[in-house]
C-alpha cells in the first residue's frame, strides 16, 4: 500500500509512520467503544529528532477528532529533579477548572494527600508518605477518567520525567485493568538511570512490545526532499541527503531548509556543498539561534517552552511580560526560524 505523503516538510516526522498511527487509532477506537473495558498503554521509543513529539501531537489530534479528551505533558532535561513536575502538567489544568470546594469534594479523602503534589493545596506540617501520595494521584486519575471518559493521557520525553511522576505512572499503568484510559508514552532509549529507569521498564512491561520508531528510508527521504526543494531534485542529491542525515526527520528538515535558503541546486554536483550545509545545520544550536533573534524573542520562546503545547500567543505574552504586538512579532520570527510551530489565535 502506498503511503499518503504529508502536505509539507513541516510534517516530515509523520512520513513512514502508518503502522504507528494505525496502532494509535486502533487504541483510541477501543477506548471509545466501551467505558467498562480495561485501559491500555502504548510506548514509542526513538532517538532525538526521530519524530516522537510529532507522533504524540498527531495522536492528540486523532483523539480530539474522535471525541476524546486528550491531556499532554512533557519531561524536561533541566527539571528532572522537580518532584511531580510532569504529573502536574498533565492533571493540574483539568483540576483547576473546578472551583476550590469542588476540587476538595471531587478528590475526597485524597485531597490532603494528593492536593499538595498537584499544587492545589499547601503541604501539611508532616510530610506525606510517598506511597500514599502516589496512591492518591492514581485515585485522582480514576475519578477523572469517570468524569471525562474517553480520556487519553500523552506523556512526551518520559526519559526526562521526574522520579515521582514515573513512580505514579508505573503505578497507574499497573492499574489499567480497573480504569478505561489510554496512556501514550514517548521516550528516548538509555537516557534515564536508577529508579527512573526502573519505572520506565515497568511501564514498558505493561505495554508489551515497545514500538521502536525507525529513521526514514532513502525513498521517504527522497520524497521529502522533492516536496521541500522541488521535484527536480535528482536521485543522487536525494541519496546524499539521506546519507548525511541518516534518515533523521528533524535533521533532514533542518538541512533542506538550509538548501532552500541558500538556493543550492539539488543535483549530484552539489554534494560537497550539501555536506558543508549539513555541518552548519548540526552545529547551529538552539541557544545561538535564539540569541540572533533578540532578547524579546528569546523571552517569548522560554515562556512558550514552560507552557508547552496547545497555547495561544496571548497566554505566552502574559507569562513573558510582553505587549501583544511584540508577542505576535516574536511568534512570527520564531515560526520562520522553525523554532515554534505556527501559533494558535489569541
């Protein structure tokens, strides 16, 4: 069966992802079919730039398109030691929609135990037992599942999730026989150590076979190249793009953007210049790219990173302390620089 080609290079990470998207869609349909059925966890593993985030973004879109509630959270390399950081991202927005009294009634006896971990209540004088907190968070999800079914929980960069979140996630996935929720996890191999690695192994064991996301094949890279720089790109040039990027979608998109910017002729004779461009693309770090865009764009980007996805320019502007007109200019600059995806309306 011929794979449908994505419309633009921006969706490069979804090339050759038919099997992964089919598994996600099947799991969502099973979730919607029967509220009494057990839950399920899917785990996708792949190297940096291989398309994990794009896959979870598409899973979120599919879930919403089919009438599911979808919550997303993401681990961060600099906040792995912040307790409950990722589980707060995931659950706090839904709980904050409730009035304070409603939240207390909703969580019941677990409020005083799970509330502080979720940032909804002040911690007590005596530190709560970590296992009790974990149990309380699992119970909170069970109640949220009954309230918001069908519910899909998406956790990206789980290798950078804090230990407390991974403890909770391991406990939650171990209880999926009792609650109808779909959990989709994306992670890199080999990044986590110690207890965090052990919890990730426990989650993977519940998921069964972990899906390894593969690099793009030469054919897919050729299709992406021609979609981006033109159908006139010759076979030898397309093979060279694949060879220098090893089929990594992110690196391929970055390289092809530089090919376009430099107006490099996509033919075999340009191979040496292509390799030079690839070295430039790999060596051009995010911080350096941000600094070239200016202080205000950098402030906007960091605020957006804190808020993660599904946000508006207005919300980011408030956090960054920028006027709306400046915020929109920053959003446009960052989009053109391929640091942010096109913003949602304010």
